[in-house]
C-alpha cells in the first residue's frame, strides 16, 4: 500500500444549515429515496467501470488519478527522490511520497543524530538521512546500533553513570510510573486472552508471588497486593511494607509465577516475609490473618483459564482469503504461516509477500467468500497445494450482522463519510461504488480514486468505519474534502447539489455504541495499520461515541489513526510480553524518565 493520500488542509468548521431538499440534519434522518441493490459474482477479477474522465487526468507513480481543478504541481520525495504530483504526496507538508518514506525519514534522522553523538561528532542543523534500504537491511543496521548502545550503557552502568533505557528493554512499569499514566483495563479488549473473564481484578486484590527480598537459596513466596493495575501489568507491594514503596515491583498477572492466596498452603510452598521487614512483626501469622480477612484474591482456576485462553484455533498452513495489500479492491488466497497471540502472519499463496492481521480481523475470510458476495478476487498461479494445507473452517472467522437489503438500502453513487484505509488519520468524503451481497459495499474516497477502481475498499454496511454525511461536522471532527475541491469551507449540501448525488440514509448506518470502558489518556498497545506487523506503545487521545483516536507515543500527530473501540488491532498493556510479540517502544526513548522497578 505504497500509494497513500495526504491529509486535507484544515478548514474552519462550516456553519450548520438546514435545507429541505436534502434534509440531512432533520433529526439526523435522510429523506433519500428507497433503493434496491444488485450484486454480481465471479470466480476471478471482474471489470470495474472507469470513473468518468471528464476532467484532466494526471498520472502519478504509475496510477491514474482524476484531478478536479486540472492544476498541476510537482514535488520531490525527500526520502526516496521520487518526483510526482504534489497533491498525491503524503502529509500536509507534501515532503514525502508515502507514509513509509515519511516514517523512514523521521526515524533515520533521529538515529543519525544519535549515532553522531555516540561517535563524538557535533550535531548538525539537519541530520543526514540514511539511504533508503530494504526493510531487512534497515532492521539489521538498527539492531547493530542497539547492540552498541547496550554495550555503552553497560559500561556506563559499571562506572556509576546514568544511562538511557535501551530500546529493546522497554519497561511499561517504568513508563507508567514516571509519567503517572493509566493503562486501559483488560476488560476493554474482548478479543484478547482473558478479555471476557478478567472479572473484578482491581487494586487491592491479593496474590502470592515469589519473594525476591530474601537470602534463602530455595524459592520462597510472600503475599502482595495490587497497588496499581494497567492492562495485564500490575504494580505489587509485599504485605507488611504499608506505605513504603521501595520494594514495589511490576509484573504481568498472567505469568505462571502469580498465584491466588492459598496456593502455597495447597502446594506445600513456604511463605516467608521479606528480609527488609522480617523483624517488623513478631507474629506474622496473626498479621496475615488480619490483613487477608475480607480481602479479594485471584480465582483458583485463574492459571487454568489463562492457559485455555492462550490456545488459538488457526493453525499453520490453513488457507484463507485476505485483502490484497497492493490492490485493496480484491482478495487473494494466503496461508497461515505463524500464529502469535491470535495475530496471524499470512503469506500470499504465490509466496511473494506476507500480511499481518488478527484472526478476528474483517480483512480475512473463509475460502469462497469473495465469490459468494461478488467481490473481486485474484486467482492464484499456484497449481499444486503444499502437503498439509487445508481451508480454514468457516466458523473460525468473525461474524457480521445479517442485514435486509430488500427494502431501503445503499445504492451506487450514494455519498457518505469513511475512514480512509490509506490515510487512517483522516475521515474522508466517500462514495458507494458498488453494492455487493450480504451487506457488503465497495467504497471509494472522492477525488483520490484510481480510474480502474483498484483502491476501492470493502466495508460491511454495519462497519463502524463508515458514517452518514454530516457525522464529522456534528462531532467536531475535521472532514477531509475531495482532493482538488476548491469551494471551501466544504459543505455537504453544496457538494451533493454540485455532484447530483444523494447522501446515504442515516438509518442504514450502525448506531450501536457499546459501553467500551476507554477513557482519553489511557495507554495501550496498538497495531500500526500502515505497517500491520508492528505493535506500538500508544495512547487514546479522543473518543467520539465508539470511535477512538489512537496516537503512537513519540510520533507526530499526523500518524494518528481512527480505530473502532472493538477493533482487534488494540491490545492491553502487557499483551506483547504475554504472547511473545515484539513491542515497538516510543520513538523518543530519551524522554522517558527513570523509576526503579523490578520486572517479572
């Protein structure tokens, strides 16, 4: 998905007007005519009617775009040097041709500056950008840099000097305590292990853990209480320390070393008070009886539930249909190559490329799904199956709501607002380009579509990523107007009249808002949907009904993404540690303050 589109220049919020010819804000109901829908089904790619080319056409990066006002304007990517149409470049500054180049430039500039300091070179006003290289080469180079940084940190540590937190050793506990942060509760994430059975786990719950404050050679345990809870991670304090925080430590509550109170007694393990407070009480048994009476602890089967929740139904070599990341309008067959915490690494059947997504993602489907709804599909050139391959059972995939398409329904050319899958920080003016079966729609972003429809994308009619015309204005969200549209500020009434279009009826959209539990400022681990193999440290910065604005810590706001509250691409703090998935730390590690903590 190299062709990414830019954010629109900010425009003042237009004054809301009522016009009976559209009735868009009449109790937020649309008076559009009833419509019927049709769908076609084909085994392979079908022909998509071209967008009327009544206006001048400009070619950019091999794709053909309609350009409403016919004006030209060229730009050169500061990362890779590609020359193209300025308005098709990424970000408001138009300095880069794609999000990949933008991130590479930002990341490499920081790395070059750090490397210069490590080598004793004076910083320059403009850090030299490393040459654009294949991904594996970048990772290898950065790994080498990290290793050298770690060696220097170890040397400084021996000398008693303070050191930065190494990137590969990102510590959620230190990060949360240093900045007084709050992690979203596990119960907000129904798709993760323990998401539906987290129960009443909260501050004050008691557990039995290894006692690290002892001189004994054998393993001994002690009781600790949860002082702070952020996702799967808990800040624990040994009983007896009262308000003394010197021995507080963070741990993941789902690791095997955490037990319910009573486990030691039933398992024959010794409970020994920490040596730092060993003489504080003469009768520790009486102390514990008093402290534990009426207290809550983990359910006895907690560890069993964790183990059961860590089993995932998708297996290696299962075949699925997944979106073609080079042509969003179609799907391809892919094989499950790896399963980590419910996330799947899929390899396209031709073996040319891979794609990461969660097993409940709306981007993957059972074999035969495309044919059944009339979605475009790229046939595989592979004629012989690998031994062990099997089609993933249909019951493994996320289910969508049944809809009735017989009455008033979406029609081709109806207008709406949609999250742009190529620029996830933007909600854009969009059009229904094709109505498929089972409630699915092909959507195109106005003013940015490729003439052959290869960047159309499929949303279900109940998707929380599509909205009725006027949604952004009502909720004070910046709406990205069509590229090249000059009549600003953008007004839906004028645009519908000028394009001889109608807005999709409001009653056709999903209005359900679950009690999700998210709050602004909460921390979590989130997939960078522009690079879906990456799971990053992130923050919820805004909530609009069920829509969350996700900010990636250490990165500029232009990389923010709009995500649904029930998205399978969001995870609690500690999910990566629990599942063994690599967590990408904030870009600006040097800003993280230090706080003494122990990691389990």
